[in-house]
C-alpha cells in the first residue's frame, strides 16, 4: 500500500532553520526580541493593523483576555458547546461560570439566538469561534451588549464582508499550534480590537510589570503594577513564526487548492448519499483551515473512519460536546441541552488538509471517500 496520508503535517517554508540559527547566534533568545517584533508586525498587517501581542499559545491568549476583562467569581461567560476546551477553561480558571450555548446547524458557529437566550445581568462576555474559519454571524453576536471575544484559532485569513476575522471583537485570539495554517510548534497571539486595553495587556503579559513602558523609555525603572503572568514566547519560536508569516500567501494558496478540490469533486457523492458539506454564508470568505463532512449518524461515521484508515487516509473526528465533558456534567450539563453540538460531535469527519498534500494524495483521499457507501 502507498504511504499513509497523515491528517496534518506542518509546512516548512525553508527559512525557519535560518531564522532560528540567526536568533540563536544573537544574544536575544528570550521574548520580545527582533523576531517577535517582525512576526507581530506581519500579523498586524493581516489584521487591519490592530495591536497584536504574541503569546505562548491561543489558550494563554484567552487566559490573558479573561484577566484583561476582569472576569471573576460571580461572572458568567457564554461560549459555544462545540469548541476546544480552552475557549471555556480560560474563563473557568478565573472562577467564572461558563455557560454553554448551542451552535448553528449549517456552520457549527455559536448560534446568536441561543447565546441571547443565555444572557443574564451576570454575563461578562461572549466568546465565539469561527468554526473552520467560516465567519460567525458577527452582526448579531456584536449586538448582544457585552464584550465579544473572538477565539480565532481557526480563522486567520478568513473574512466577513471583506474584513479579517479577528478584528471584530474587543479582543481576539490566534493559535500557531502545529495543526493550524501557520505554526511555530506552540504559539498564539492576542489581538486588541479595543485599543484602550493595550497598555494593561502589555503589563499582564509581562508578569504584571510595566517592563514594556520601561523599554520604551516611558518610565525610568520597572516594577510590579498589576496582576499578570508570563505569556510571551521566546524569540526562538517567533523566528519560526516569522518565516511562516512571510510565506503565508503560498501556504494559503496550496491549502485552498486542496479544499476546493474536495468540495467540488466530493459534491456528487455527498449529494447522492445525503452527506453534508461545509456551508459558506454569503459574505464569509474561509481560510481553508478544515475540510469537514457530516454523515447520518455515529455508526456511519465509525464505519467511514475505519474505511479511510484501511486505505491509509488519516481522517478524524473533532470536538466532543463540552457540556457533556466531565467538567460540563459536574456543572449540570445534560444530553439534549445542545442538540446540534451533540449531533455534530457524532457525525463530523475532517479530511487531511495541509499545504504539502500532493495532487496524487488528494486523488487518493477523494477516491477513498467516494468509494464508501454511507
Ligand atoms: C477553537 C480553539 N481554540 C483554542 C485552541 C487552543 O489553541 P492552542 O493550542 O494554541 O492553545 C484550539 C486548539 O486547537 C482551538 O481549536
């Protein structure tokens, strides 16, 4: 059999090693050095020139967002039930109650009506995820009357009405984990849509000190001024990220080519068998982050994954409902609370999608899927 096709592979631009060697040769291995500034500037240029702070992960960027909004005991934060743990745990860590709302059946994004139904006087913020990088209904979510945090882990380079995702919320977070379109191993960023939060964000990210102001010559010594932690990545990792950001257009073009082939060439099979393909609302431009299919039920999904594995295709499922996780159940979550999430968790399959998939690999994935009878 031909070599297995993994679900994901990080792309090498060829310059990561050079930049890391440059960073190693310098005496600036720690955070906030030349490569951090380069990567942050490249990222900001993609995000409407909003202020951007690199972090050690998207999870840490979410935790920084929770600190910045003073989320604490007695507060509630509304999050989609269909998301990665960090979208919720960042707020639970601050002692807030996480309130799960269901997602929209077409996009798997936070359903604005479901979120609105969970609003109370204690609601401190709403966190949304642009699932697969397809925009949420940002008009509706932005109009809920509480700060919106975009967990934009999937959505870098996605757009809503021609404006980049990650620029709509008071705060937005990015991920540069291996599995994302661009990566540096582990990494992230906080994007500050609310520029009034920038100065405090710099302090909280730097152990609660005003070190950033000191380095800019705005104070003559730095000291402990607020709560905080260490959220800044080493410049060695920012060197990898800078290389990736410089090649973002090529990486995106390669990913889009794969996504477009799956979408077009699997359409007849999907239509014949009632399999759902991704839905793109008008105004949403996606970043080719995930290609998903949804089959009838869990038994069919289990058979499809086994069929693909036998043919060396590394397809996989995605999130399990957070309200039914151990923590979610302890907080009172029950089956039936978020039916769309529960259905998607059982029926969704993600196909391999990365910049280095060859045309022959894509042929193989498509043939393997189309050879399955749901
Ligand atoms: C929606 C979402 N939010 C947050 C994260 C966490 O990202 P990181 O691994 O950079 O902390 C992920 C990770 O896959 C994710 O999918």
